[in-house]
C-alpha cells in the first residue's frame, strides 16, 4: 500500500508545476507535471480525475511551447477521462474542450487562410469530431455544425482520410441533424455511413 507521504507528493508536484507555469518556467513546469503523472498513474491507474487534471496542464505547457500536436493529444486524453468520470457536461470537460477549440483555431491560422490542417489525436481519431460532439451534447448546435461541417467536408475530400474517420464524421454530423430535427438530412448521412461501415466490416472479414 502506498505511504501517505507518497500520496501527498502528487498534489505537491502539481502545485509546483502550476507555479512554474504561471512564472513562465515551462521546462520546470513540464518536468513537474510529468513526474506527477507518472506517480499518479502508479498509485491510482491511468484513468483518475487527478491524472486528467495533470494531462490538461501538460497540454497547456505544450501549447505554450508551440507543440500543437502533442498538446492536442494530451488534451484529448484528459477530455476522455473527464467525460468518463465526470460527464461530458461537466465544468472540467468544458475547460479542456475550450482549450482544444482554441488550439484548433491557432493551428488553422498557422496553416494559412483557407487551408484545413489534418490534426489527429490519439488512436487515429479526428479531434475536431470529438470537439463537435461535445458541443452537440451541450446544445451548442450552431458551433457544433460549424466544426462538424468543416471536418466532414475535409475527410470526404482528402485522400489521406481513412474510412474509420469518414464514418465517424458522417455519424457525428447525422446525430447533429437528428438533434436539429433535420431528419431527411440525417437519414441520408446515416445511409452513407452504413455503406462505409459495411466496407470496413468487409475488409475486416477478408483480413481475418
């Protein structure tokens, strides 16, 4: 059983990391947060609420350092835990989603006007879809439609997009249409998504 001292050390490391980040000492902050995350995972596993908080802070440091993709991966992992433990409508989930939207906007600006950058998070998912789905769950339909429409347009016109990504984008957009009462549009997208799903299933069976 971990000692009481070792259990107290994780919050201490997090506090030190936050102080370093506030003071602009990003290298020290990242070092503290990484040590805290390693210790927290050792004590309580990968999916604790404190681990999500640390991952969120790591994302903040990485974003500040200009490491956009690494930051997005950290935010996405934090969001997954916060949604699972606290719910998609929690203040903590909203906090991480807000940072992801901010980072995506910065990436778009860096990419150039009119250019849509393909930003992948963990497990090959499109972070944009996760953000759009959260906005849908919170009832922010206009913002969700903006994010999901851009994402759907991109994956359906980009040769590098996988069938899994196309399926996820189509399903998310169809769910939004259904929530908006646009049943005809939702049905059409669901039918298209079913075709992609059958294609994925057929490929899996032939490979198996």
